[in-house]
C-alpha cells in the first residue's frame, strides 16, 4: 500500500493463556479512515488498543510481532511509551470529559506537555475546538463545566482534547455508539474532515457508519483479520465468504 502510516507484522496478543489476536498483518494508509468491523469479542478494540500500547496497562497481557508506526516498532524496548501516546490520540466509546471547565479540558494536555503561556493556550483551545466543529457552540461558555454539555457535545469536546496535543494518529473506539442520530451525524462529518490532517482508525459495530465514514475496512472474526480492502470493495465484492456473511447479516 502506498503511503503506509502503520504496518503490522504477525501481531498476536494473549490474555494469560487465551489468545485474543492471532497473527495479524496489515498496512494502514496515511490520511485515510480505516474502519475495523466484526462481531462483539472478535478483537477489534483489543487491536485498536495495541496501536497506542494501552494493553500494556492490563496484567497478564503478552504481545508478539511488530507494530511499525512510520517504520519504528513501538514495541521495541527502547521506545518511549509516553511519547507514543502523545502522537497517537484515543477517543473512547463513552465520552469522558474531566470535571473541569470546557477550557481546562482542552488545555489539560498542552499544560502537561509544558505549555503555560496563556496566549498560546488560548490559541490551542480555539484551534482544537474549531477542528472538532464545536467552537461556535462553546466559545461563550469556556468557563462552564464540561459536565453540563450534552452527550454529543461532550464527545466532540473529547475529540478537541485529543487534537490539542497534536497527534499524528487518532484512534476512535465506537465514538458515536451512545449518541443520538444528529450527534452521530456530526461526529461522522468531523471524521471525514479530520482525515485531511490525521490518520484515523475507527472501531464500529454500525455497518452503515463504516460504509459512510471510511476509506478502508478491516473485518475481524475470532481474533483473526479475515479481510482488508477499500471500503467500497469490502461492502460490494468481498473476497471472503465470512466477510460477505457478516456484512449481509447472516451472522454477527
């Protein structure tokens, strides 16, 4: 694949004795949206969390194989994990704003990274909220608590918070599954706009959402990667019968 951002080679993950991911190899292109689909428990979210080493935080996890981001194996023992997580942002299924003001939520990451100049922070907060398509809704409420926002606004605020630390890659784990249709539509539009600047990987149970938002789709089943291809091809002419059965609703 031209312009590869992430290359995965023979990646396996074990929770103790149980193998959750089995010899995954794939390439994820730069500045595109790649959707991970498949039934519950098939390894999508586990794989997503491998990309920013979040599984390191779980006792008994063992990972083999390689995860190359821009050619660097992020599982190499000499790699700085904190630096990796700075460059690979994560948006969770349930919005998780901090119990702080809207402004402080977005400024939190830059402050931790040593930025304390008020003018610079103001600029980062505005730019991030604009990128997350929520500046116009919140610009007069920056001192209000983030906890008072609607679910859809909280999720876009969490996306702004992720963008504020200037990541290269954004991981999204079912970012719209708890939202109403209007908020979901806003998140999908946002994903489409953000790929101009970021490489995005999104886990979704929603077939229509995968079809609408992604350029590439990977189908996982029972810890294995069954098929990866251009989204249009996966949804209209999949190569594997398992993929076709899942997409047409025969199982899953």
